């Protein structure tokens, strides 16, 4: 039997594969902010004057997390949690400076 005849007799389906980009600038930004949160968090343990900087970087990381979740992962209620906690951190920074 010929190979082409076998393929014609079978019900074959064509599947389109979408390849997602691995390099997204917001994902890279999220990774950089995560490393910054870890480094500043360790520094904050020894020097409590870095409190506002730590909270600011954490709030920025949460906002980027919310955007990435909205754009790529589509977990509905996590966006609200990220944004609410980021706004809380920003308000606490403003109150602490004032």
C-alpha cells in the first residue's frame, strides 16, 4: 500500500500551533523587580530606614504582576488583589513620608 492512500483513507486533522513569545518586556521587568524586592528586603532586615524604598519596589512589582496577569494568565480575582495591595502600599508610603 502506498503511504498517500493510507493518509487519504484516514480522517486527518490539521492542527495549528501558536507559539507564544518567551521574551516579553513586562515579564523581564517583573523578574528584575522580584530580584530587587529580594535584595532590598534582605537589606531592610538590617537597616529599617529602607522601609519606603522596599514598599515602593514591592508596589511596583505588584502593579506589573497585575498587568501580566491581565495580559497573559487571565486569573480574574488576582488582579483585584494585586491592585488593592499595591494601592495600600503606596498610601502607606505617602502617610509615612508625610
